[in-house]
């Protein structure tokens, strides 16, 4: 079980999210990217709303739409939808259409 802490804008101590391991790997990766970028949330409820919205996503474009409201840098600079797609739908390392001999 990994521990994930949520940082709030006006609070000194982060809050542990006990449900983090239950989220799909795409949601976990997006939240980790936000954490790596020192992202903070207005409230724990705001965080849970984002988690709920991410859990409903089925495509990278849907993730981009959700994240656009959180911050355009996640969509334009980091291309968070592609990060999500790579986690949810990993690509093979080698193409079946190429010869590697």
C-alpha cells in the first residue's frame, strides 16, 4: 500500500488519502504528476471531486478536459492526457510490423 498525501492551499499539514490505492492507475499517475508539480487543492472536497472526475474518464481527451479546469499547463505543457493514456493503455515496446533482426 502506498501513501499519498494531499496538500491544501491554506493548510500546513497534508492530508493522507486512504483510498489512493483503490483508484485506477491512470488517476494515480495524474495525481502523482500534480504532486510532483507541487500542486495544491482548495479543499479536500475539491481533490475528491477531481478524483471522481478522473475515475470517470475513458480517453486521454476526457482527461484533458477535466485537467483543463485545474490548470492549462497540465494539458499544454505536460500533455497529461497522453500520460494517462500511456498508463491505461501501454504500448508494446516493439512493433509487430517491423523486423528487429
